[in-house]
């Protein structure tokens, strides 16, 4: 048994049995060892950003880590954007990064780089395996670190991987126990909620699951507090039978109105709210001036802290739940609004929704609020090109549940090769591809940051950078070229028919939804 066998067997022993991979020369002994460890499922991605985004989506739904296998520093660099999203989500991910053989590093070969520096930007734990005899223990330690809600990166030199004998399969390392909420913090939050002064209860982390939301709703009913979820929750349970919650708006002006007047902001699993970007003349810190911020719990353990808080301030109170209520199916030419209504009318029970619809998604929260119970995954770190990879991982984690990837056109092109993996693995992913032929979000940002006033002459050169035309993207042809059946729709009736067919047939599908841009 060599180091690669010891590493894979140690990962499996620690509960990591899926690896999203884009390997190269330095990882070939890992690849060869896979046939000797059939418990490890290896899923090939054609781009490293698909592998890392898939590991994020998998972790959010499986509630345990997946591994990635990436090639040296440049391969890790290609996957950094979606590791950034995973870090912001608190997703447990184990990266295995192949490196040059230890004795080869001094020659500064073309692919030599500072892997540790690249990994450090997105990882909470980084280790270089130096000895074959220790690689199994290093793998077990990486899994334990990831289970703390972070990205863990293990760098594996090629000779450590290929050396025979001395490879030891390690027993799992227990993850560090999570501290309970500070009783003083819970007590201070309870006092604020009982004060009669306007309070915002802002929830995130594992408090955006059904149990946490029920506790938050009980608190609101008893105290009059306003409950909000963070703008981009890692995983939000919602729909019929779940306590409803509104999210803090992405747009600063709307978020300021949501939070206005609060004298207390109670944070349970959420960060203190800030603007996504700086905008001239608008606040970066969204907490109302003079309001007191009370931090009760970190991301993990937030639901338990909310239960404790609810028992203090809302004993005997019952949470509301959303009723089953779907919008009527619209007719006629598609708009952002009518496309949202179609999704709300047809979303399957138990669906996993991966939302990277960007501006084409306005209207989706309201039109799906009364759909059958489902999970909603969002772009926690804001690095686009996450949706299709995350849908890959979610479908691998939950093969018995339908996955709907609500995907904007511009960001889809970052990681479009994920469709190939959908086809190869036979994943039940329905991609609703909103084609508005524009970077509409950036058109809006041009206005928000005040840059539109600096556009000179006819603005043709500036507008060209926000336009996806010339040539127009044909996502049906792209999808078919990667083995995914696709159809283009221009009316609400066509969209509904296409989604019904996709739901009735096994395997992946793409529905290209032609909508006008929300921002002209």
C-alpha cells in the first residue's frame, strides 16, 4: 500500500466518500488507487471551479464534507472563486492538492508555485504532507478540521503519494465540539427582546432550517421583534409547513428601510449586516445609528441558541407556518415576473433550488413562498459561476430529490462545463437558464455607484462590456453538445410545458428561458 491508498482509505474511514476531481500528473497515483478503494466515488469535472463548487453544494445538502482533487497551485487557483463561496457558507470541504515531488521542488519547474499562499486565502486549515507514514493521519485531521465548518487543504507531494509501504490508514479524528451559546449573551438578547424597544432578530447559519425558523417566529410572536434572514443564507428551508422569513435585501436602500428604527439587532448565526459594496452617499454599515448589536451564536449551534432564547421569551407560543399557495400559471410572452410565477406554480415537492438567477430571479422569493417544502441554496460569497457546480454537488448528495438550478446567462458561462458532468453522472438537475443577453446586474451597478454620470459621448464602449450579444449565446446548442437535452422557450406556456417534461423524465435537462433584462 502506498501513500495514495492510505490517504483515500483514511478519507473513507472518516466519512468522506465522494471526490470531485480534475487531476493532473502529480495526482496520478491517487487516480490509480481509486480502483483499490471502491467506496470512494470519484466525479470528474472539466474545470476546477466546477469541482470546488460541487463540493460546496454537496456539503450544504449532505451536511458532511466531500473532497476535491486538484492539480498544483494553478489548479487550486482555478477553483478559488467557489472555495471562497464555500468559505463564506461555512461549508466543510477537504481539498487534496497534488504537488511536485519533494526533491523536484528545488528545480522551479514551470508549474511550481506557492500552494500554501493560494490555499491560505480560502482555507481555515492547511497542511503539507511530508511523510508517507503520516499521510493517513493528515487526511483524518483534514476531515476533522473541515467538519468545523471550513475549507481544509491538504497538499500531497507526488513522492509522498507513490512511496510504497509505510502508508497507514488512520482512524477518524473527532471534530472539535462546538461551544454552546454564552448564557450571558442569551440573557442580554432576551432582555433586549423583552424591552419593548424595536428589535430586529437576524438569523443565519443552521438557524435558517425549519426548527430554527420556528423558534425565531415564536420569538417574534411573543415580543413583536422583526425576524429577517441574512441576504444569502447557506441553506434556507422554506415553503408550505415552514415558518416564513424575509431576507435582508441586496439593495442597500431597501435593506436600510427593512432595518430602520431598530434599537436592537440580535444576531443568531448571522453576521452584522453590511452593504455588498460601497456606494457613494450610502451607508456601508446597515445597522441603524445608535442601535445596539447583540451577538448570540455563531453559524453552527444557532438553531439551538434560538430554541433556548424562545424558551426564555416565548414559552407556550406556537410558530406560524406558510400555507400551500401557488401562483396561477401565467400566459403570454415571458418576463422576469411571469417566469417566476411559472417556477412557483410547478416547483416539485422536496426540490433543492440552487439560485444564481441574479436579476432574473427578482420575483422568485414571493412566488415560491407557498410552494411545497423545499431547500434554497444561495450565492453566499458573491463569486459568480457557482450555480451549475453547486447543483452538481447537491444532486450527488441527494439523488432522490429533484434539483432546479435557476441560472443567469452571464454567470453560467463561467462554469458551463458542469453540464457535461450532469450528463455523465445522469444527475436529476433541471437547469432553468435565464437568457437576457446582458450583464443586467452590472447595468444596475453602473447606476448605483454613480458611474453612469461619467459615461461620455454615446456610451457605446461602456455598454459593450455589459452586453452579451454579438454573437448571441445559444444555450440549447451548448447543452446538447455536452449531452444535456435542451429547449428554448419564449412564452409562459412553453416554459411550463418544458418544466413538466423535465420533471417527468430522468436525468438532466436545460430550459433556456428568453426574458428581457430587468435593467435596460
